[in-house]
């Protein structure tokens, strides 16, 4: 059988960037002894190295080079059809006790899991190259920045990590020679990409991650969900900061007043669109800038929350992305982009459902099969992705690399709900805001394996990413609030509510600026609102709806509260809290009781 990751033989001067830290060298030797690679490639993140690996990836059919006139310096990767999304059922938190992992995580005893994984990794890299990737998460001068080393036998992972992280010498220097310095140990092997031998395992106490049997980004770019959120959230609680599944955007008024907002939406619910929002023409002079589209690390300074984006690139969902829905994303992926599981046109361009213009008369779909507009199957996988450097984004915020972070004025929670949840409302205070986050729900999408369209509770959009007991996570939010003298205001949004005809009531995309402006008005204490049982709601007159082509009755409907639906929602909150087996802090149980009481008044 052909090896899916044959070894590379680099020329002199490539793959030789060995660090001086003895702890790293010892660890790499231990993994090499176990996995038996043909050779070890020490990555430095240089242009020369990248050019060499891109050439090798094309030679091995791991990548297809796209038409340089259509998409300069860009490539297409096709993953195994059995390996196209995050696999929550095979994702484990390995802590000494099950209680530490909590009721929302798959748990395994660390010793047992290490034994099982080491057995799988024995000789797993024979005939392959073992790549060692040094990287940092966070701006180089941030106190929150973390150093990681990922070992992998996948060229795709190396090339993706170069986009998604700050890779190479910056990490080696950041770690230094100190033997006891904190750094994350990540080991990944494709094995034979068999779902029966697929595990993504986190060892929080050891600051270690082992991923086997997958080649899909969310499971194998160990910097991203694995370190930045699962291990990151564990470290954040221990060290007194926050690691959250949140975009960060800046919004500046024509008068030059600027606010930063963090927002938590589950995957494929519009995070990247919102982070790169372009205001409608009516909002001339307003500017929205992107700090990050997926992850926020936040620390307390002077009684406020300050956030950094630990990533260096965007790993976004492609289908539905167009110049109409997200012009800044489209400009970002016009060049120097790594596409995964989109369609390939006959002239070497990429295509996906929802892209501007007519579909091609013929293309090769994400599985490598012929496709035409008459085909019953989709040309691009619903969870197909782009990886592109953040510096491609024309709306990148000027302070994106500011080590101390940007001050957060508002936190927004939101999910995909076709009913119940209004367009936007504001929490009464920090604890009520935590309750909104703890009970938020969304209809599932293709970003994770499983049924699509079911309402699932997803606290703070962290259900798949919290690296420890969810009850302790809620308590950490409460404890952070006690240390804040100027906490962000907290809001809930829902762009996806539908009317009786099954159509979306709100146009979304750029028009979400109208909601964002109300949120900023509330931060500046200039925006009007009506008190309701669920929080502060804008009336239709409080939102700037000028030049919006939406019927007044639709606006009234989308801002409305159906008491019958909310009785079901309250029951679902109670059922969800009960399902967690007594770990929910008393403060949040009281918040639910107070919400129920307000509906009786």
C-alpha cells in the first residue's frame, strides 16, 4: 500500500533548525524512538523552507497548485472523505479524575490513554519524515503568549501551521534555554487515517496533546482548538485569565471614538462574517476592523478586560462566502491561501456553493469526482475551509499585535436559532450575562460530525472546547467578574430567526452593523432600551433602520418575546443544568429562578 506521507529528503540548509533547549531535544528524541521516522525535519518557518515543502506536497499529491493568474500562490488539499470535520466523540480530556474533566467532556485516565496512544504510535512514522514545528500563540511581546512544539508526519499540517501561527525562530527565542520553561508538547500522526484509530487527546496537567488518525485541520493543527482553547482554558483558570472561543473586532465612529467587542458564536454561525463586517452605505464614516475571527485570550488590566488574538491566520468555512456576504474574507483569500475540500474548476480556480457568479459548467468536486450543476452532490464539502494569513485581511486592526491587548467594551453571545431568541438584547449585569452565555444554544452545523439542525446547548460556544469541568468554568467567569471594576456589557444576538413563512426575518451580513451600533450606543449610555423579563431590548426606534429594506412588522417580530416559547426555553435551561449533574454554581441556578419569576410578573 502506498504510504500517504512518504519521507522528504531536503537539501542542505533546510530542516536543520534545531533549538538549543535540552528539554525539547530530549522530548523529540523520545518521540522519534517511539515512532521510528526515516528522518527528522526541524522547521524554521522560512520562505525557502515553505517553497521546498510546497513543491514536495504537490509532488506527493497532498496539494494541487491552483492557477497563479486566478489565485496566486494558492493550493488545494483534499482530505480523506472519512475525515472532514472535528470529531467530538473521539476528543478526550485526560485528567487524574473524571470530575476534573466534568460532565461535558469525554474523559480517559491519563496513564491508560498514554499506553493506548503509545501503542498506536509505535513505528507509526517508518518511511516518513517527522517534522518538528516550533510556534507561538499570541503576539510576540504579550504576557499571555504561549510557546508550543508540534511533531507531525503531515506536510499539510506544517504548511497550515505556518499560516495559522507565528512559526520558527520567534518560538525558539521565546522559549530560550531554560529547562523548566512552560511550553506545550504536541504529537500528531496521520497513522492510516482510519476513523477506528482516531483520537484527539489532551493532558492538561502535562500541557500535552496527542492526535492520531486524522488529517483534518481542527483535529491536527494542535495550536488551534487543542492548545488555544482546551489546554488554554485550563491554563487560564489556573493563571487567572480567560481563553475564549470569541472573535474580536474594533468599531470606530465617524467622530473617532473606538470600541472593541468580543463575540462568542458556535462554529459556522457567522463569526468570520461578523469579524470582517463592512457597514452599509448608510453608515458612512464608520469603520469595523478585525483583531481576530475565532479565539480571544483576555486578561485583567486596570479593572478591565483586554484581549489578544493568539492566532496568525484564519481557518474559515468557505461555502456561502462571497463578495456579497463577506467582501473582506474574499479579498483575504484571493492569494496565498490553502483551500481544503472545495471544488476545482477546469481552469485551475476554486469554486464552492454560494460563491459569486454562475457555477462552472464542469468541475472536479471535493472528492475528486466529475461535477456539473446537475449533480445531486455538492461540489464543495459543507465544512470546506480556507487557511489564509491574517495580514491578507484589508480590514486588519492596527493594534492586532499589541501585546497588552485591546480593551473590551462589550461581549456578545449568539447562536443559530430559528425561533424564541430575539435579534438582540442586553443582560442586566455581569452575572446575568454569564447566565445568557451558560444557556446559549444553537442549531448544529456541518462544522462537527453528527446530525445537522438540532438545537444544542453550547455554553459560551465552548462546549467542545472547555478543557476542564464546565461547572468550574462557569465559576471562573463569576470569579473574573469579582475582579473587574469596569466589566464589559454583555449582549445576546440571533441573526437567524425565521418568520412563519420559514424565511429569515433579518438580512444579516453588513446590516448587522445596525445591531452593533445599538450595542455601542448602550456602552456609551446613549442608546434607548425597554426592560423585559429576559433583559434590555431595543424598540424598533432604538435601532438605526434607515434605508433597510425590511418590513416594520418583521422588525417587530424579530424583537419580540413569545411567552409560550420562553416557557419551553426555561424548561430547556433547567433540563440542561440538571444534565450537568450538580456542577452549576448556585449563582446561575438563582439566575434561572429569577428569570422564571420575571415572566410571572
